[in-house]
């Protein structure tokens, strides 16, 4: 991250459901990044767990997309910085 960003740059981190982005923020904080923020609940949110729900198992609970915020699966590579898996 330090090759791409300065420790005081504002960095927003998002993943599908929020777990990986939370870990990324913890690692960035340990590396002395001071303005790194997680998009809570991620892009797609959590799966519905209610056994009686028609939506059981689907990611229609919370998250960026389910809040009605603008989204697309077609990302502009110039605007995204993906960290390689370790």
C-alpha cells in the first residue's frame, strides 16, 4: 500500500461483505495509515439467514448495493487499486 498511497491519504476499502475490508483496515492501521476507512457491510452485504424467508441465502441484507447506492460490476481499472491475494 505504501508504494501506491501516502500514510495520510484518504483510502476507502470495500469487499463483498465487509470481512476482508475490515482486515485490510486493521493492517493499514498497523502500518500507520491514518485516514483509511472501511465501507461497512461491504458491497453486497450479508446473506439472509431466516429459514422462512424467500431470500434465504441471498445477499439482499444491508451493504452498499442493497442501500440503493450507485453500483456496477463494470469497474474502471483506472479508478480501482486491487491488492493481490497473499
